[in-house]
């Protein structure tokens, strides 16, 4: 059978699985091998996704599963994303959508984020959980490389509030070097569609890998794509690569490289560019692009809205593109 969930379009034999290792054919039917069986169940700050302009300072139930259709060479979560759902999932407990809502209520969390592996590969469960959360008045976040068909996006996006896109590189060659994706065009198109058609709040992250996607031309090209395709107010996070999995031979990204990327982003016209995962770095704060005041401070353990009023700069009234509980 042909799987049409993502552009890999795997042709799968009976009792076999696709490239993602989380979808397969059983008894002549295409099935999800991970439905309601998360491999990770964690309470996380929403800033760790990273989402900086979406309900700042809140915590979300973070769910991940076995399998992935992007399979990055430097994946930080390769123990689950590169694992086979067929052999690993059956030992995991079941978490129904109703149970997930109850868990969030019990621990006083604000919503759910699908993360740690590619949420596209268990999209039926993602859809059902997000639907339950929306009905309960809780937020939903989809942390993704967006390598999916338009039909798959249109199925899940109506119940997704925030869509965080992993922009791997400036061109197809870089994507192919860093992941199993040879042509990023479907992923980029899905991200644009998530915003323009479905009204999702979109933020973009790029993990900057030394020698692979850290040159000035490539950084400028990525920033320019965000500006032109999603708008200059779209937050772009440049995060620090840490040696892992098949790229463990590379050094960590120098902080100076991330700072240079943020500078290039601002030169390109992006209003919000962030140093992503370096705790304590001032590049994590939100600064009003109009008056230059710091409006959100992000410390190691606390997020403070020091200059925000109804989603705008409290000093000059500039729209900061924030999605907050009051909204």
C-alpha cells in the first residue's frame, strides 16, 4: 500500500513499515503503530520548543513517540525518533486524549505540545488529542519539520494553535545533508499554508551546524525566506548545535556564530531574531523593534513580561505579535 501522509510516499508491503518506522500495513490496512502510546510524557516550558511569542511563561504537556520521517543526522532525540515503533511501542502505557486533558488539568498546565519526534508520523493521535484540548479550552502546539502533504496538514491544522517550523538549511542540498528530506519545498509550502490558510501562529527555528549551514550567505538566505514567506514579524530562533548521533564528530556551535546569525537576520529585516538555547544569553529577551525597550525577559528559571500590555509594547504601543492567554 502507498502511504500518502508525507512526500516520501512509501510503498509498504503487508506486515512491514515505512521509512518513518511508525506507520505500517497490517491485514491490508494502513495503520498507525503508535496511536495513544507516547514514548515521552514531560511537562516543559513552552519556551523550550522554542516558542517565544506564544503564551510566554506557561508550561505544556510535551508528548513524543517512536519514529520520524525526517531522520536528522544530528538528532538530539535519536533514541526515540530513529527507533522502530513496531518493536518498542507495545511496552508503553496507553494515554487516551481524555487522559491527556485530565493530566494537564491535574498538573495545572496550559496546553499540549507534540515534540521530541516528528508529530506528522502519528497524526491521527495528534489530531484527536488537539481536538480534545481545543474543546477543553487549552492550547495546542505542533513542533515540526513540516514534511507532509497538503492533505495531512489540512487534516490536523484546524486543531493546531501554534506551528513551529524547523528550517534546516537555505537550500535542498543542506536539507539532504542534514536529514532524509531531499526536497524541502513541500515542508516550506506546508508552513506557509499553516499560517495563511489555517491561521496558525508560526515561529521558525534553525539549528546552526558548524560547516554545514553556518555561512553568511546561507544564514541571510534563511532569514530572507522567513521574511518573504511568513512576514518580517515572524520570530526566527537560531539554536546551538550540540554534537550528537551521526554528527558527534562536529564541535558545538560557537556562540559568536549565533550572534552573527541574529545580526544578519536583523539586517535582512526580521523584527524578532533570537539566540535560541543558550541559557542566560541576552539574545533570548524580546526587545520592542520600535522603541528598543526590553519587554520580555527570559532568565534561566523565569519569564517576566516587564513591558507588555495586551500583546503590545507598554511604552510605545508597538504590536509584538504575541499570543497570550488574555487574547
